[in-house]
């Protein structure tokens, strides 16, 4: 265990690696997707008037809806010793700790934003206050504390 890790753990920061994700939102999306797939599949096989092609289209539609909801449940943030990996719906980006200038979650924001050293801002859909506001605030504070603990010392 490195000196930096010992300092981090004694400061009350989460042990690395740590993954932040909207667990309740993910559970709702995956549960709804699975339920829709099952219902559409059961309907496809219970309706006697459907042709094999129509049954297939019901099952395909259920699978498509499940796939979309799985994709929407993908966002997460993984903080590791070497940096942060931000996984959003369709993109993934790896950042070094020094690239992150500020972690922000203002009232009314749909998710956390990372202000980066190149002057841009990166949305972090893995921490969103939608269903679990208090958890999102705690996760944002933890990510902010990890970022500040790993900020380059000096200017």
C-alpha cells in the first residue's frame, strides 16, 4: 500500500477503485426492460391468431426495447489510482486526475459535470440526482474529494 493510498483511506475517502452509478435508476430501467420483454414474448405466444412472423416481430420489439433500456442504464464513473473512466450512454472517456479541474453538481443539474483542464466540460451521467438525490450528492462529494486529494501540488 502506497503512502498516497494510506493518506486517502485515513482521510475518509473511498478506497480505490470505486464505481459510481445511479443504482435505483439502473434497477428501474433494467426491471422495466425485462418486464416489457417478458410481456411482449408471452403475448406473442398466447395470441393464437398471430402468424410466425408476427410472433417474431413481438419478440424482436421486446428485445429492442430491452436493448435501449440496457443502453440507458450503462452510465457509470470508475475512479482508480491512475485516473477516472467516465462511461456515458454511447461514449466512454478516460481522464487522468490532473485533467479534472472541478467536479460540479449545482441545484437543478441533471447530472455531475467535470470541468477539465482544456477548458471543456464533460457531463457525467453516472452521477445523477433523478431518483436518488442524496446518493448522487454523496457520490459527487466523494468524487470531488478524490479529485482534490489527487490534484497536482504547486501552481
